[in-house]
C-alpha cells in the first residue's frame, strides 16, 4: 500500500527538536547528544512511535532512537509528542533509510535493536529488503555491541519463518523464540505493544517474537 504524502511533513520534521538532523554528524557521539553515557536502544521502522515513546517513559536510564524512513509516518509520531504533557528527554527520532545504518552509528555503538512488525516485502525478489534478512543482519552485526541484542516481533508467520531461517545463514542463533507471545507468560512480561500489535492481537492473531544475541 502506497503511503499518502502529507504536504509540509518535511518542514515540520526539519524544525523539530526531537528529530536528529544530519545524523551522520552524530555517528559515534550519541552520548554527547543525550548528555549521558546510558545504553542506546534503536527501533528500526518505528511507525507512529507508540512503542519507543512508551519504552522511553518506562526506562529513563536508557536512551532511545526511533528510525522511520517515511516523513508522513514520522509526522504522526511528532504530533503524538506535541500532545504529551511531558515528553521523555531520552528519546529522539531519525527520518532515514535503514540501508544506511552504518553511516549513522559507529561500530559497537548500539546495545539493542528492535524490529517491530516490519514490512514483509512478500515478493521473493524483494527478500533482501526485509529488515530481518541476512543482508540487514550483516549491518546490525557492525553497529551492535559484542553482547548486543535484537528483538523482532511480527504477526506475519511467513515473515517470521523467513527471519528464523536467515539467522543460520547469517551465523546467528536465537536465544528465545515464541510463536504466541501473548500466551507466553515469561517472554510477555514487560511487553510494550506497538499500534500494529494491538490491532492484530485484538483480531486473535498470534504474535511471534525472537531475541538474538550478537
């Protein structure tokens, strides 16, 4: 589905103090940007921002960056922040393409990556565009710390099976896997839902999740 372009979205994003402008200039220096040496967690494909903003509120001891390539979607996240009485000081956004991840983050700079309900890119010829593909895992391997983690959630079983298969091809191993997150009391503890997760789980769709360690 093609996203509707929202006139003026780019101007709002460029003027927002919550968006990291020219992120390549901050590569390797996010501790200076946030003003502390807290761990850095990054959500790739953050959508409208519900998940990462809630995580920032719950964990002020962690710095969060949400990446979203579509300006019309990122605009919705900024509108949510503007409606809040108090915006968490430990969250920032980027309007960028994940393909350039290593240009925005230095080697070993990220502690955790979240992939939530990523675009499944259903056609086989587009497999390398999927965020849990071996091509993207190679990028994550560069920016994650030695003991860093990736958490991936989706309701799309086909995409999840693909993602699990890609782990072996890329030399990764899953620490945890569940095919029904909301009925797994241990893995669901502390779970923060995204907009899509709320939508699909309300329809009875089981949510799959894996956690992998670098």
